[in-house]
């Protein structure tokens, strides 16, 4: 999708685009991205030294250098130059590549390389990346340094990149040839693609000016073999320094250690609650099963996030991780709980807790494979070694995000795989994350299952672009209770996302594919955290959801002071103008929970797309504040007309809908006494309603939509 780095909010309105469940607080970015254009070392007729140049350095350097350097600068991104030497070791050679433009700061800059095998830590330490602008060195990064991301692609190549803090028009990759570590290095191309970097956000950290033992609670509880389980140096998690840490040490199965920390203030409902953590080893999806995060307000437990409840784990550029979940209630303390699990790490470093606005964590406007009813044809393709093993593939391409295509894996597998390719419904840009939402047996996705999954991107003409598999697939936590988004960061524009899963995934197992997506995940962690604006109304929840022929809106307040009314406003574009569609009288003054609701009936007359809603809260003195925005994917209800033929019928009735079959629709056949005698899901492959075996008489045929709501009915006569 289009990048949203420069989401600068209108300070007068205090609006955060796409953030939910909290009143907006004004914020500005320390550096706004000036361009959304990707740049490459891509030229029709590359020539040295304008488009590329080679440097060599070594005492014994026979045959060392760069073979075919022009191939890393030509129009073809699939061929490569080779950094090599025939005699000697420890010699260095560098290839400097010009980009076809100047990329502003905060782009993701790097190279696509390969060495004949996976680049391990030793090989990465032999690679150096440098950026230049107008011939002047800007930044230098070692290949295995914090902040440098190495993503192994499915075809054996590796993306090696980092977020540039300076503008750049050249990138240099230097390799030190080390026998049995890095013998040669193939360089395909250099790139600088837009990245979603949020430098300033509203919220609170556990960075207290004068921390004391009263600002944290550390506990350890029972299990088997829990000797020495507990929290070391807990005070470090509440100091003003964000670089020192406490350590959760857990031994034994079922043993627990918890650390609760106080925040600088009370974070509003809807903010992300979590911790910045670290480890001496890589944290993966399995670690989520051992973690819980809890929020508290005034000493009272509010909510719990766990692996089965939206817990999210993301790698940060400095090698740390953030683990968090989206809250629904205000909180002033956060707690991290770790349970001992066989095979998982014992020690976890905890740097600080936080409550930060969700804008700093995720793309608010992803592009999905969400095509309207009757338009899924041509927007999905199936393949693999089992031609009949994918059921309802169209459901992964329709507008419903809760139904799914299913891959049914054979009980006895002799190898092979199943493939589902989905077109995304919009512009998928270089730098976006490409992925799918899926689950296995409607359960959690483990690392072992992930090793059987490969994702690929394709151009509009079907050309394969990039791929990733296994541990290179990034997770964004859970959606609801089962679906989980996985993907990888791309370097090229794409139109299709393909998921391939090996048939050997497990006896009798299956996989559910909900949709494909292209989004722009936030990279890193905000460097500046500012307190939210204190407002006279404390909003606990604000929700907008599509329902039948309208959008229903509801919100709750925990506190109101001199409030007059709420104006409900709607926009039809993310950067469009908001118009008031209704008003709801406020309580005035209240310290108890208040619930409000209204509906946007006019939405039924709007075309399909995304609608944006916000609340304008007006005080008795006329002052105004705005809520955050709720985005609703709107699919207008089609006025379906049910026609039965033949009617009267003897053997079968063919159901015809004047405007096409509703996605996920169901036909129900009732007797005149209201007894349900037949129920059949609608399918483009089986649009008829079978009447065989029914006694003669009058029946009522009812058409239900995917939400179970009646949208049409017709009387049917069966004769014999």
C-alpha cells in the first residue's frame, strides 16, 4: 500500500489517523519522509564510475576484485556482480553502486546478495555497508551490527539493509574474503525503499526520575524445579535510563516470574501496553506462549494479553524486541509474566514498560485481497501437487476477513505442496510487507509449522519477484483468536502474494488462509515519547463496525467534565474532509461509566470502500476536541432478489439472484410451521437447492447473508 510515514496530525484537532479507542493528542514527526519513491542501482547502460566503481585492498590480492560489476547496475535485477579472489585471504574488495535518484533520510537502504549458502553471523561480520551522498560518506554499518536486518529469501539470496538516517545516492558493499566463511559474494542490486518510521509518539514509559522499590513489584511462583527463579535488578526497569535492564530468570516447567512497573502517567484506553525486552538468543513465536502482559489502574487488574489474545512480538533495529497488545481500558501499571517452558530460554532482559498510542506500531490502512461479491474470479489461483485439496479458494479473495480458503493435507503424504496465489486490491509498493493471514487447524502457528511455509510476490504479468520462508517470515501477532499474519519486507512493487505450504505439515492437519495483504509496518520504536494531552472527557472505547445496511457506532466514557454533546463525523478518504452525520447529547458531568450509541444509516447509499469516523466532543464553553479515527471497510448490502425456478417444483429448484450470490450466503428451507428442513451454503459451483425426499406442500425459502441476517425470501410449492 502507499506509505504512511508522513502522517502529521493537525495539532488543532489532535487527530491520529487510524488510531482507535483514545482521544487524539497532537504530535509531530522529528523527520517527515519527503518522498515515497523507491530507488535502485538500475540503469539502461551503466558505466564506470558514474553508475558503479570497484575498490580493492589487500597485501596478497591475486585475482581479487569484482567480476562483472556492471551487472549489479543494469536494468535486470536478476543477474549479479561477484566479489571474489583466487589467491589469498583477508583481502577486501568493494563495489559502490549509484542509485537512480537521491533517497531521503528514513528510507530502508541495502543490497540483495548471496554467497552460495545462508549468510551466517560469521559471514555477515565480513560485510560492510556504506552510504554516500554527492561522494561524501554518510553512514557505515557492519553486516551483523544492531539495526542491520538480514532477511534470507526463499531463493537463497539475502536482503541486507538498515534505516538510513541521512539522504543517500550511492551505496557501497565491501566484503572481506575469509576462507570457509565468505569465499565469494554475489551482489544483485542496491536499493532504497520507503520505510514507515515514527519518531515521535504520545504515551508513557516506566522511566521514573527518582525510582524506588515502591515503583515495581517482582514475584516468583511455584512449579517443578523452580530453584533460583525470580527477577534480578528489578529497579533497572523503572529508571530514567532506558539501556539498563532487569532480568527475569525462570527455571523449571511451570515456574513463573513476574515484574510489574509503574508508568509515568495513566495511558488512555486503546494504547498499546507492553515492554521492551531482549535476550542473548533469538526470540521467536514459541516465546509468545510463555509470556503474558497485564495492565492495572489504581492497583486493579484491567486486562491480560497472551499468545492466545493478540500478543505481538516484534524485532527492533537495535536487536531488542517489543512485546505488547492493544488495550481497551486505561492503565498506569504494566506487568510482564514469564512461565518456564521446556526448551525455551531461561533469562529474559526487561528494559522498560510502556503505554504508547497504536499509531506507533502498525499500518492503519493495509491493502487486502478483499474483492467485492461476484468479483473474486480472476483474483485467485490455485496450484500444487494436490488438485482437489484446496476448498473454497475464493473465500481468501472476498470482502469477508473472517471466512477462509482451506488447504486439506493428505493423511499420507509423499511430498509435494499446495499453492494459493491472491491478488491484492490496490497498489502494493516496494518496501511494503507482503503476507497472508492464516492458521493451522484453527490454532496457533509455531516455528516448526512456519518452516513449511513459503511466501512469494509476483508482478501483474505473473513474473516472480521475491520470496521468503521459515524464520524469515515476520509475524504481527494474532487476529482474533486464531488467524495470524505473517509476511516479509519487499524491495519491489508487486500485485500478487502467493502462499505455498508443504503437504508434510502433519497427519490429518489443514491450514486456513483468510486473506493476503500488503502493509507498511512501523520500523523501530519511537525515539521521543511525549505525554498525551489531558482532556475533559476520558474515552474508554470508540468502535465503528459495519452491520447490515448501516454502520453502527458506540463509545464509552469513564469521566466527563462540562461536556455538551458528541458530534459524529464521517470521511470517505483517509485524507478527506469530515462531515457531521449526527449529534448525541453528552452527560455534562459524570464520574461513572457512560455508554453511547448511534448508527450511520446513510452509509447504505455509499459505494464500497473504507469509511472513516471520529467523534467531535464539544464542551459547554464551546471548546472542541476530537477522538482518534476508526476505519471501517464498507461493503454495501446488495438488494438481492430471490427467484425460484421451476415453481411449483417436483425434483429441484434452481435459485437465481438478480445481483449475484452473496459471499458466504446460506439458503434455508422452512415448512409453513417454521420447521427448518434444509440448509445449504451458497456456492458458485452448486447454486441449486435440492428438494429430493421432501413431501409435497408449501415451503418458505429464506436467503441469509454471511452474518446470518435475512436479505430475501420466497414461497416455494413442491408437488408430486
